[in-house]
C-alpha cells in the first residue's frame, strides 16, 4: 500500500519517475530505456517491485513506449477510466502501490489483441539468470 509521503517518493524515485509514476505523467515517446529493450526477464514496478510483465509478452508496437500483450498476473494491475487530455482511455496502475504505469488499448497483436503501453521510467527489469 502507498504509505510514503511525496517527499519520500521523490527521494526514492528521482524527479522524472516521481512525475510519471506518482503524479500520472507521461515520459516522452522513444526516450525510455526499455522501449527497445528485449533481454529475457521480468519487468517490475519501479515503486514497489511487484512483477508486472514477462519479456516474452513484449513487442515492438512502434508507439515509443514499451508495449506488452499481456501482464504477468492480471491481478497485479488496476484499470481506471482516464478522461484527461480530451480522450477516453484506460489507465493502468500498480495494484500494490497505486503507481501510474501507462494505458491499455485494444490494438495489440495476437493472442490477446491488447497493448499495454507502459512508461519505461515506471519499470525496473530483473534479468533471467542463465541457468
């Protein structure tokens, strides 16, 4: 659960991750470290470490943000209606710490047809050990 103050989150995350994850911001497209990242492992929440996506569900959507066709566990994500910026979208938040992660769209590839569009700065990556 989110028990940190804004000052504690800012100290933990740094200014850009704080702006995006804790204040529902968006990083610039094609600027994030995980946009073109395809190592094998698990993407986790930058705020609390909850496992969110496996690398085998990541695909190149060309949108400028890391995209996944399914979460590791659907129960780890919360969907929230987002009507900001004159659009109707579905925001994705971390179930554990309520971090803003990105949005989900119905224009992904098979097998799900879903695209989880996630800000790199909201993710951490745990490489799969080669053993």
